[in-house]
C-alpha cells in the first residue's frame, strides 16, 4: 500500500517526511499496534533511538511479563553458549 502526502501538507504541519514517519510510528506504538522494533524500523531509526524518542515524550514502554521472561530466557541461553 502506498500513501501519498503532499509536500504542502507536510509544510503546513511543519514536519519533514522523516518526522512524520516517526510520529506515525509513535502513535502505532502507543496503541500497541507496533512493537518497539517495528516502530523503529517504520521510522527508519534504531531501537535505541526509538527508546530515546519514547523517553522524550514520556511514553511508557509496552512490556508484558511474558516479554520480560522471554528476554531473560534469551539472555541466559546466549550466556550459556
């Protein structure tokens, strides 16, 4: 799917294309439609940069207990190698 937004609309909103992509990614992340990785990829930035953007805007991380457990297991597996 392609979405075309005119340069005029971006100019009126005082946003660059990159800034708009970040704003869209942040909205989808807040609505739990995107993971942090997908939001970062959509915005064209690293996960670390996405963390920084979330922090700047006081947007909490969407982390479930299952996510924490999965991350913990992954870390333990990698340390055991």
